[in-house]
């Protein structure tokens, strides 16, 4: 339930702090990506901002570390 999860402190911390993503679990990364993709569907430009703000690169880096 991504809309509910996107209201949590966990989401807010991960969304606003790329350094927090460095400690995220695989599940948290999946939830974060799902929320970002869905948000972009309703608010065009969300993914572009996430890329510019360093969030998507942080997610990519963390996912690589978890592999």
C-alpha cells in the first residue's frame, strides 16, 4: 500500500535524505522505487527531481551493494 507507506516517517527520511538510503534494506528500496514511480504518474517530474537531488543514484548504489 504505497500511499499509506509514503505517509510514514520511514518514507520521508528515505525520500529526503539520500544518505539514509545507504542503510536501506532491499524491501525499503523496492517500496521507495514503487512510491517514486507512482508519484511520478500523478505528479510529472518526480523522478527527474529524484535524479537531480541524488536520490535515484543513491538507490542504484545501495542496490548494487546489496547484490
